[in-house]
């Protein structure tokens, strides 16, 4: 039995599985959730029908799957509908209009070309969740091309208090009109009971496609995307509940999930701290073993990093 399986064998997590909400669920199952999907309730929002096959595959991996085909919004649209600009690449579709005046400076601008705009059923995120009987969230993942922060902030404090992990993908380049930027996210999260556990830069080559045609026909746009020097275009930010800040997690289940999520993210040092405090708050074998598992995982992570550290020291 792995340490994650051991954690999920706890009666509190068996009785109340974690709720993982993916807003903008285009593509396959979120990779980091694969290890815990079978123990969890998955909730997916994706109004683009082109992504239906991959969502069907994701459905089979969760203990329970709830699919919401509506467009999730921060505010209730007056008509119950909201336009979605369907891009050539489905992952670039957004309720915000692409800024072609800015995107033309980037090689992949054609991916944002709007194929058509559809006026789709839309609901405020909180209301859509409530209709499905979902009144808490444990891990919120938003990838909506420009509206992630406003969706997170639109949730009531009762749901914010339950969220142990928040994953947003805001822009750095100006890809959409009125989009939430990375700087906006970091400013908004400052002062909340989270710490930034992962920061991933999305990079893509900068340069106008027409100008780069001078490279010659052998260098197709696909090869330029693969091989040309890149610049940051967006960021993947993952925040974890900070148990050292008020309000701390309230229940044994909540502490277990913070440990699980820290372990999934490879934050074993933080997982040690969570398990250490968990042993005091909830004495017993469960947190004792999780503490030992985190110490072991931290040691192995350090061993794996040693060759790179040694090589960097030698080649300075």
C-alpha cells in the first residue's frame, strides 16, 4: 500500500472523498490528479463540445464524475447565456475576445483565430456547483483563458474556507481583452491563507509568422514552435493552504488532504510539517506513518537532486 493509498484508507476520507473541480477541463484528466482520481469526486466544466471524447475518458477514472457543460462565469449573465469565442485550437477558446493586435507578435497567433462565436448557456460558478449538490471544493483548477482569478474570487467565503489547493493559469502576454494577469493573481492571493507551491512558466517563441518566413520553407511554423528560442507567455500557479496561517484547517479530513496535496506536488518538506502538526492535533498511527513517509520521500528527493547539484558545482 502506497502512502497515498494509506491516507485515503482513513475513514474520514472514505466517508467524504475530496472534491476536485476543473473549470475549463479541455484535454485529458489533469495529470497530477491521476494518482487520486479513483478516491475522488471530479467536477468538470467544459462548454466546448470538441473536447467531449477526452472528458469521457476522464469520467471513468474518478470515483464519481459530475460534468457541467455550461460556461462557468463570475457573474450570472442576465440572459442565462454568454458568448464563447471558439478558437482554432480548443485550448485557446475563451469567453474573452483574443487580442489579435497583440497576438500577431507571437508565432502561435493562428491558434487563437476565432472559428466561430457561440452564445452558450452560462451560470455563475457558485450556482452551477450548488445545482449539482457541490457546496465545498478541496482543489480548484481553473484554465479558462483569462478569467481564472475572477472565478476564484466569485466564490463565497464558505467555499474559500474549504479549498486546500488553488491552481490558476493566468496570462503574461496580452492574449485576451480584459484578461486576468499573473501579477493580478499574485496580488490577490497575498494576505490569504495560501502559499505559492508551484510556479510554472509557459513559453512560446516570439516573432511575427510573416517575418519568420524568411527562414526558408524547410523551417515550417511547427518547427519554429518546437525549436526557436522562447519567451514567457503565461504562468501556472498552484497555491496550497498554509497551515501556519489563520484560519487553519478545522477537521482531521482537512489536515489529511493538505498532506495529500503537498505530497502530490512533491512538497515533501511541507508535508513533514503538516504531518508533524497533525500528530499533535490528531494522535494516532495515521499521522505517525504519514510523517515517516514524508521524511522518507524528502530523503529520496534530495538523493535524486544530488547529481545535478554536484554537476553544477563542478561546472561553475
